C-alpha cells in the first residue's frame, strides 16, 4: 500500500448534531474519535494523531519485513579482504576505498555489528 493510498483510505470528517450539540470524528476506515460536547473543540490534532498512528504502523510493518529479509540474506561469516580491498569471502572484489562489503553494511543496519568489519 502506498502512502497516497493510505491517506485516501483515512479521510477524517467531523460530524455534528446541532440539536444535541454533539460532535464526533469519523474516519473512512470506520474509526470514530472521541465525542465531546464542548464548543470550539480543536479536532485537528486528533485527526493528525489518527493518520500519524496509521502511517507509523505501516512504516513499522514494512521495516520489520525488510529487516527480516536483510537478516535472511546476510551471510553471518566475517568479511575477508584481499590486498586490493575487495571482500573475497562474499565475492565483492570491486569495492572502492571507503566502501563496505554489503554484508557488513547489512549487519550494521541490523545493529548486529555496530563497528563493522
Ligand atoms: Zn482511519
Ligand atoms: Zn564481505
């Protein structure tokens, strides 16, 4: 799901009952916000919180998925560098100075090997 699709699926609108002076917030997804009777209540932060929560959850799910994939694809073995600076262990022989072997980079990303090499 793209961010645009998420935003389109979470259109939040304020509903009003002029007789009971009741207000409520309803999202396209079915979520309903807190109802209040007070005049001039600012719904904007509540709207934002709902959409932010949905996006946060989406990002966390994607990150968990990607981290798992990177973990599965990363070789647990240490890099072994030849005198040209290439990693013989993982077959990255054309590394430029300062470039890391993707396996080391992946481990750093996952936090398993904070100092690399
Ligand atoms: Zn929603
Ligand atoms: Zn390597």
